[in-house]
C-alpha cells in the first residue's frame, strides 16, 4: 500500500509538471494547446539524443535537452499560438493538434516507433517502516513540490509573475494599463514547456520513451486542468496529486480503470460546477 | 458631420462603425472631446456605449472611420499602445486584479507607465486618501465602490490625456457615489474624460457636454457648460 501511495505521488508530480504549462496557456491565452504534448515528447527524445551523442550523465543531459527545446517552444508560441489569440477555440485545437500529429510522425521517422527504455539514474531505496521505497521517486515528488513553491514565489514576488497573475484574471485590464501581454505570455509559454520537458524526462525511466507518450499524458493533464480550475496555479498542483493518487489507488485493484477514474472525476467536477453549484447558489 | 464645437480636440472620432462579425453595433459615430472637457454618454442598455468606449480604447477594431487622438491616428491600434499614448480606460465590470494587493495593482500601472511606485501610490492616494488604508489588502477583498475607486486611481497613474470610464456609479451605494462624484469633480478641467453613465444627476451636474446614443448611433448632443440641462430632459432617452 505504501508503494501505491508513493506511486500516486510520483504520477501526481509528473502530471503537475506537465499540466502547469497547459493550465497557464489556457488561463492567460485562452488556447487549448495540444502541441504541449509534442514539446514533452521531443524533450525526452532530445534528452536521449544528447545523453548518447555526448555520453552525458542524467542531469547534464536533461539540462541540455531543456535548453535545446526552448527555441522550439518559443517558435511554437511565436509563429502558431500567437496567431491564434482571440480566435475561436476550435482553430487553436486544430492548429496545435496538427502540429502534434506532424511532430509525432517526425519523431517516428527519426527515432523509430519502438519504445526506448531509460535507466533509472538512482538505484537507491530508502527503508520506511520496513518497506523499501525508491529514492528516485521521492526525488521526482520533491522536484515537483520545489517547482510549485518556486513558481508561487515567482508569481507573487516578481513583476513578470504579477503581470501573468493579473492577466489570468483580467487580460483586457492588463492591456489597458499599457502592458504588452504577448511578451509575458511567451515567457509563461516557455516556462510551461520547460517544466513539461523536465516532467517527461523524470518520468521516462519509470515508464518508457515512445512517440505517443505525450498524447497519453495529454488527456490526463486536461482532466487535471479542468478539475484544478483553468489557469489556477494552486488548483493545478492539488488536482495533479489528487488525480495521481486516484490513478494509483484504482490501478492497484483494477489496472484498466485507472484512467477511467480520472475522466469520471473530471465529468463529475464539470457536472458539479455547471449544474449543481449554480443551483445551490440560487437557493 | 462631426459635432463638438471648436477648440483643440484631444480625441476626434470620425464616422466610426464597428460590429461583431457581420452585425454592426456602432454606426458612423462622430464625436470630439476638447482639452479638459468632461463628456458624458447616456443611452439605454444595448445602445452601443460600452462598445464605443472599447473601440476608442483599442479593445475592439472599427470596421470603418478614423480615431485621432492627440493629433495621431490611432484607428485599430492595440489597447496597450493606445494606453501608452495616454488614453486610459476603466471598464464597467469593476474587475481589479483580485489576487494582488492594492499596492501591487498600482505598482503594475506604475511599471506600465515607467514611473516609480512611490510616486504612483502618492498619485492614487491624492485622488482618494482612504486608499492608503487598503494598500496592503488583497484587492479582491475591496467592496464594489472601493474597487471602482482603485480602478480610477490606477487609470490616473501616468497622467492620462484622456480617461474613458464606463458606468462608474453602477450598482453602488449613495455614499460611494458621492466619493466617485468628488473624484470626477477633482479631475474635471484637468483631465479630459468620456464617461458612460446612467445616473442622470451625476451626468447633469458634471457634464460639459452630453451625447445620447441609441441603437449604435449618436442621436443627440447637449451642451451643458452652464449645467443648464435638467435630468428630466435626458430621461426620455433612457
């Protein structure tokens, strides 16, 4: 059971690292960005590429992969996403989904379709109450928590962060102050992409790297964003861990039901927010 | 034919039409606001008053016509550029940046206008001294009236050449309306303003000129320099 709980935390941590970018993109730009999954997948493959080509260790290869992907993330925002500001939601879905499909096919051409396993960089177990738990998984959770705390400080204390928080609440209000929000959206987009790549690379040793890995997590991340509240920084954090834990617990007793439990929760939250909550407020 | 009389215009709107997709909501709007003038727009709901202010502020793009502000053509210019030129807009919904403190709400305006935070705060407090008490409070905890005052104070940072305010007294208690009335009185003559307002006693007391809008058009203009217009005269248009 202890392992199941830790697994839940690990899934939650990876979901958080992936979802935060998705949530911020939707909250600030009102764009549903399917291409987020492409950046996540490409990040993992570039990690493998740098690690093998330069014979690097896990952390240096990860840092180089993140830095290498920043121009790609910036280019997606600058040349695709920015053109979709203020457009209908379905345009953004079609454009970013097309980008995801094209990118996934390119990955298949370059790296092949076979899953690639990545060795866990730390093989140490920590003994807690007689149960050996993987230190690597604990580190993944700690990285997510530290990033959450760091982001919270960033959004509270820095001008860039405060502008993003303000834009989440009142996009037009920020523009009417004379602030060009697209510059700040680019920063947010790149930060979100970098965090997704970190999440992907940290998760890859536990799972495998394969061309569709981004698509698999994308649907779960949409559930996180909806349950946590679109654009909610804290909500995304708690929803990630709650749904990660739900997946782990349901998966322990019924492996096939883990994803279904997440989507069912999302459906219940939508029903509550749009049907039950307004009725309760009217009373 | 654009009206508004002679004198140096801060803003001149000529034949502006604007719509959402195919449906036009503004038809050939012409208006002019002179230096230091306080101009009010009245009209029924759906007359196009908010759409007009949003078009002038750069939040909506006109289909045709021109907007000349401070001698420059700003037609279709994005809101952030319009604001940096000195045309500030206070929206109707009283939405402040609720998770930021009052101080940080003002600080963002100071950052945008490239002025230091302390002088921005002094400016906001000068407009409404009570604001100092709320400085460290989350703006989300303010009442509707306090939010409106914060929004006006925030918009005054950087000394705008023209201030657009949409329904400043809407839904507010009489006491707060008095506060807003005092603020509008204090900026009258120094900052040019266009105010959309339904409270006719406020309109007739403060307006230099009044435009009446109906179905996306300006149908009437009143000169009120000597406060000679009675609320009853305007009531028929609401």
